[in-house]
C-alpha cells in the first residue's frame, strides 16, 4: 500500500522487523514524556498522542530521514559515475567542514546498537534472495567506514542508520521513512499513556517497560530500564516525567 506493489517474502520480513525494533524508547524519550504530561492535564488519548507526534521533528525523531537524505545524495553521485568511496567523501566532507551532524551513527549507551545486527542480518538474507539490491546498504556501510577515519573513532550504525538503509532498499523516500517511524512510535505512545492513566487513577503499578534485549552492564554506564536490572526499576511519575533519570555513572 505504501508504494503501490506487493512486497516479496523477505521484503515483508524487513518491513515487519523495522517497526518492532523502533517501537519504543522508554519513558525517558521527550515525545513520551510530553504525551504523559498532556494526559495528566486532562487531555484525551488522541490529544496526548498528537502532542507526542508533533515533536518528532528534525532533532527528536528525524535522524532516520536525515540519514536517508544523505544516502540518496551519495547514490545520485554514483549514478553519475563516481565510485562509492569518492561519492561518500564528496557528500560527507562538506558536512564535516560545516560541522553538520551525520545522523544515524553512534549510540549514547552502547558501543554497538543491539538492534542493528539483526536488521543487517535480515537485509543480507533479502539481498541473497535478490529481493533488494543492497546498494543503499553498501552506502550506509561506506558512511560508517568514512566516519571512523574522519572522526578517529568508531561510530557504529545505529537503529536510525540501518532503518534508513532498509527503507531506502524498499523504495521509500526520506519523508515516507519518517512517516513509518512515527507510526511505529505511536504504539509506544499509546502503551505509556494507558500505563500513566492507570497509575494516576490510583493503581500501584508504575510504568515499567520491559525489553526483549537484555542490555549488558558496564562499569562506566548502566541502563536503568533493562530487564536484567530489577533493583534499578525506573522511578517515574506523571508529574515528573520530564525529569526522568535513565542512566547513571558509578
């Protein structure tokens, strides 16, 4: 429906996997905090969800779209005959000189975004079956390599970088990529709103997201919303949602 044709089997798997990986960022995300605040002001669910969606813009929520824009620029140069490495440098070098941020790479908590490898695996399978070309995926990997050299440190592809590549492989333009991201986030918004409303009504159950991926602890940073950290359950309320503490240094 999104681009007017029926997806092949492996393409459908990719399209189903991406929203699952993107669906929620925990109660500390600005959009979710805003949605919960709107709910405590007496607003309806659609009012609170709209408030959250409205802040999914370039800074918070636009990383995937921004990454795909860059991928498309590199692809256009390759169509004009430039090799991948040259095209990557031609697009990214001016961005670096202008101190612009290349979105879709690096993670504030993890050396490697734990969601990225699985999506790369699914994309590789689809490529093997000839259901995607793999060209945009190659561009994303090239950007990752270029950043490592230019920045002098490894900035791994994060969930925004890989989903941008997958949406590009599936034929979506950057604007549509953000639209699909918003649809995925809406599921998390509705869940957190219902949890907040129940708690505000007197329920003793606090909003406590559970992740399918157990996040490894480290000495320098510990994620408080990990399923394997019960002693560090998130302590948040509808009144202080904007002040949610989600990480600490020992």
